[in-house]
C-alpha cells in the first residue's frame, strides 16, 4: 500500500505531515490494516493518484471529476484555518506584482498568466471561471505558461516571467508563513469563487471496511490534543467524512465558462 500527503507539503510542513501520518497509520494498524509506516515523498502526486494500491492521498478536486483516467473514492474533506476560506471550502488568490500599474483583473488583458497545471482546480479552473466574465468570449492573455506548482507560479510573477497567477489559498498561507520571500513584492488583486477543499481519497477498489476505518481514524486525528501542533503547522482545523458528489460542481464551472465563450485559459 502507498500513502501520500503531497499536495500541501512545503518542506517546513513535512515533519507535521509525517507525524499526522504516523498517528493515522498506528490507528489503522490497530484495526488490522497493513498501512505503510511512512509517507511517499518521492513520486509525483499525479503518479500516486493512479497507484492501484493507494491507501490514502489528497487529490486536486478538478482532475478527480474531469480526468477519466483516475479511479478514486473520496474518503473525507478537510477544513483549513486560512484567510478567506470557510469550513470545507477554499479559494484562490489571484496575485500580481505590487508595483504593476494594473490594479483590476480586467486590466491584465494581453499580459502573461502562469498556471501550475492545466487541470488544477485552484490554479486553472477557478482562474478560468473568474476570467470568463471579463474575457468577452475572446483570448484574454497573450500567453499562458505552465510552471508545475503554485510556488513556481508565484516566483514566475515575482520574476516578471508572468504577470498574474491564481494561487491556492492554503499554499499561499504556507508560503506566507514559511517562505515569505516567495511572495515578496506580490499582492492579491482578486479572490476566486470558493470551491470544495482538496479531498482525501483512496483507490476505488479499496474495500469499504477499510474506507470506514480511514474515515474513523481521520476524525480521531483532529480530536487528539497531542497532534494539535502538527495540525496547526498544516492549517488543518477539521476533517469531515464525505463522498465525491460535491466535486461535480467543478466540472459545471468549466462548462459554464465554455458556454460564455471561454473554454480554456488563453
């Protein structure tokens, strides 16, 4: 079996994810589940999502419902204690350089945008949704570059390689706390609409008895006072067992953008 918490795993947070996983794995082992003793840190999350023996990971919500190659089951939904995010939901912060003369989203027409990945919900899908109202069914940017991560998108804007990007609010909070240099000289010009947070998922073939054990153990994690420092390090305030139905709305956002003449970030 394999497990990963690689979506929100800044180097300064890795110790906390490792502590949380160790506590979770211990609880699962007590229920007779052969959970791996350590998290997988070396493989890309996109590879981990496709592992047939995936026990637990976090998955971006948009590919969960838009990528037919994924066969995952939602286990639970986390709540994060970060600015502008409500329980079980989060936003993207659309950022630009603080010294850019453009102040509003509409003023970035013809500029260069950075996205972390084309199927990212916070980096691309919510960004597209925000732009669909102002693009007038036409290309909005002169170019869109793919950086590979929210951190790299922020650095691209900072360096002038791009002019604007949408950064996941939880990642933004981590950078603000642990690596403020990565956000130096940037400002938030807008917030996207809110969407469900990144779910905890398991392989579709995982037995339902194991899914139930995962849900129970995750709930215990947020109730254990000994784990409070680790939860605080990753901004985790609660975990609620859930299914995947809430994520279908993310495909709806893409369809609505297409109906407004803006099917892709461009």
